[in-house]
C-alpha cells in the first residue's frame, strides 16, 4: 500500500503552512507551466490522481468540466477537499493508487500533481489510466525531478566561495528514498527519466511535452530566493496522449516444409481486452 504520510498529524500540519496549501494553484510555482498543458476542459470528464485539498478539481469544474473525480489516499486531505465543495459538484474517493481501478474509457483528461513519485510500482496505475482514457485522451502530470530525488541525502552543498551545488549519488539505482521533509520518514520512489518516459511509451501513450521545470525570469525577480532552482531541476512536467493500441500477434505457419514464425501488427482504436 502507498505510504499515507499526509495523514501523519505532524506532516499534515506542516503541509498546511506551505504557500501552495494556502494560496492553491496560484501558490504553486510550476502551475503556470502546468496550466499550458491542460486542454480545454469544457464538457470533459476529468480525474485527478492525488487530489489533495482539491484545488485542481475545483478549478477544472470551474473551467466547465462535465464531471470531475478526485482520488487520494489521505482521509485528512479528502476531508479538506470535500469541505471546500459544499455543493457536491465534485466526486471524491479514497483510493490507494497502487490498486487503482477505473472504468474503461470513462475519462478524457487525467491529471496529477506531485503525487506519482510516492508510488512504488507505476506500471499498474498508469496502465489503468491509459485504459480509462478515451482514445485521444490526455494525461498531464508532475513529479519531483529524478535529479532532485536521487541523492541519498538531498540538500545543497555550499563551498568556501558560497557556490551552491546539488550532489547526486546513486542516480541509476532506482527505488525508495527516505527523507525528512515536513515529518520524518517520508518515502518516495526514485526512477530515472528514461524509466518513466519509456514506461509511458510502452503502455501506449504518445509523449507531447516533457519539461524540466525552472522558474522564469519574472518569478526570480519577484522572489529572488527562487534563483537557486536554476541550479538543478526540481520538477519534471509531462503531457501525453492516449493513442491507438498496437496489438501484436505471433503465430506459426508451415511453408516450404519448414515452420515459420509470422508476426502481424494491428492498430486498434479501443482496448485490447475488447479486441480479443
């Protein structure tokens, strides 16, 4: 089961003090970049993986989405999200992403912000999302950048001249990373960029945008402390589209007295389960 650190009282209290918790989407420095990746939501069916306080869910509903489903493993986060939606326009469900189940072709857009790096095995939930999207449906997500997440002991090093560096070790050693962030023992899962992107391609997504996020000049001018984020990427932003499923059939045929292996490739616009 995914670690439910957000229901840890110390973590939840400290998380609530963060700017993105107080100001919502406008308090998230990467939101302007994420916003450009989100398609027109009018009439769309939207699901958010790791919805937290429900900021994006409410924004999507306000953009004209026909149906919005917010999923999170944290009871405390969901309680805050539901309290902010007294009219019940949005559906919220408590779900462990590692055992995610969604109806086939039930959504047009899937969105996730800084949640997928808490999942040990991304294959199943991303495969589920692919099947749950209608053909041409979009997946937009952000995670902590692998360079940011890889170090055994993440943190800046400052030399005698005051120059900051972000030492990286064990980048190619994928797996859990335990850090003390807002509370002790927060578990995240490091994967190289290649592993994440190739997983999406193998599942059947077409990559549309990959961004190693950095603050803009305007953001640095407004908040000079953000200049350090130019030294190494903190977030990885990805937009992908569900494309047609490529079915591969392999069978044996006899020709010229010998068995030959033949391969047939077939593009199918629906789901593989429906085609068999």
